[in-house]
């Protein structure tokens, strides 16, 4: 069974090791992280994990529920043929 994860982040550097440990325990095959132009070390920390793919997600520093909803509700569909589950 193949497992895909999708996450949205902004300046979550201090939490990255804990979140990644969780996803590793799940046995995730790929984690796609939409980074809202973090200004801390989030991107650098995430890039150390071979199963992580980072995508830019720029809302100009403003929380954008419409963009978040689009990612959460639709992005996984482009991977549905490759993965059995998405978290």
C-alpha cells in the first residue's frame, strides 16, 4: 500500500523534526509540503527528508482559506492513480 501526505506550512521549523518523525512512523511514501514562503529554516529542514517534495505556495503573507481549501480538496486527485491513501 502506498501512502501520500499533503501539508501546508509557514515558519514551522521548530516542529519539523516531530512532524517528520510522525510521518516516518506512518511509513509515508511521499509528503508534498506547500510552503507559504517560510522565512525561518522550515525549507532547509524539510529538504533533508528524501520523501518530501516542497512546493511554493505564496499568498503574500496573508492567510488564504480559498487556496488552502483548493489544496486540501483537490490537489490529491492528481496523485490518486499512484497512491492508495492520502493524509
